[in-house]
C-alpha cells in the first residue's frame, strides 16, 4: 500500500515538473498600430521578443487612422491597440460605453513632449503673446482646436484676438513657408521636419505641459472589453510584454536601438527620428486617474466631446 502511495506521489510530482517545463500555449493576438513613433513600445515588444517569450503570436494590424483602429477594436476585428489617443477613447466611451479597458498610458511632460508652436525661419515673432492679430495653424478637428485655445487663453482671447486656421499635417509647413499662417501649433514629426529642412524655427516647445496640464495623459494602450473578459490570462501576458516594451524604450541607454526600430516600422525621416526623446509611461498602478478625468472634462468644455464622460470604469482590472 505504501509502495503504491509512493508511486502515485512520484507520478504526480513528475507530471507537475513536466507541466512547469512546458512553455505556455501559443496564443494569437491581433494588435492595431499606425506608422508613428507613439507605438514604439509596441515595436519594442515585438522586436525584442517580449511577446514571443510570453507564448504570444502577435499579428500587427496597420491602420490609417486612430478612429479606424477604435472602430476595429469595438467590432472585435482586433484584440488590442498598440496605443490610442485619449480623445478617440473618450469619444468611444461617450458613444459606446464599456467597450475597452486601458492599462498603459503615455504621458506628456515638460521633458517628454511632441508639441511645439513653430514659425517661419527668420520670423520676428518672439513669444506666444506676439500671435495677437496673427494666424495660427493647427490640425483639423475639435481636439487640437480645444488645446490651441487653452494655450492661447494665457495670452489673449482666442475667440477675438487670433485667427485659427485648421490645416492637414501634410500642408502645415507649406502654409507656414508661403505665409498663409504666421505660426503652427504642431505635433511631431512636423516641427522637427520643418527645422531639419530649414523652413521653420521653434517659437514655443511643450506648450501643452506649460499652459494646459503637466503631466498630461497623451495616449493609452487598450484591450477590447470582450478580449479582457474572455481571455484574461492572455491579456495578462500581453500586458507584461507591453510593459517590458515601455521599460525598454523609456531607458536612455536604449535610445539608439529604439530609434532603429522606429525607422524600421515607420516612414519617418531619420533626421527627425534622431531628435526624439525617450517617452514616459504610467503603468496601471501609476496612472493619475484624476488627470485622465480632468482631460475628459477639458475636452467636453471645449466642444471636442458631446457629453460628459466618466473615466472611472475604463481601466483594466485583470478580472
């Protein structure tokens, strides 16, 4: 009897050892991305083998716009986004609540920022106050318009004292060079491209952090709510890999390799890539939830959202 019991125990132990030795089942996960540097933590998670080490086979799905990616997330055509702009996520939440769960936030600060106000090379404008009576270009849509007005409020009445012209990114530098506008509130890579080409100079850097919010939530990596609920263990593995990717690109000693990955995944000018700073991220336990709610309220007040959005339920809980 004792011999039989001992053999059974040994068999159980052997099976347990074999179980531990086996790698996790390979799971296929579809993750959306765009060819821009804000996805560099995702690029690192792929390029450094972090997904593979978690037993994940990731299928990168490219999108032309953040809105298309959000639609695919809600429809279940992708499981997660490499990252998504907060205004897009808030828009999803106001129209189709509880469709996503975010777990990693990229942060804009006075040291880590993509935003500038640029002017034509040789311009006599010396400060944002000098924009009074001038034309300021910015992106189409209500989000950047809201941000621009918040910045200008520190210096003038943006409704009366300045003309804001909405321009697609591909024509912003041309409009600046030809005098259609006196300045442009722009996001990378436009400012660096303008400076590199010798057609623009910086009037103000990091205006969002200086005049709107610091730190300021920029983008967030998110799961579809269905994916997080139906495949929770896989979601945890994705999260771990993305956290490692974020840690990699945030480290200054990895800057050269991070820039090589950006060059591989995007069509950005190498000279522009070289000027990029290491990004900053908040993981779940670091997210300033009050700042996220403040941003939603700001966008509502500026007309970028149609109704109030409560952000309390948008976070991934691991359940």
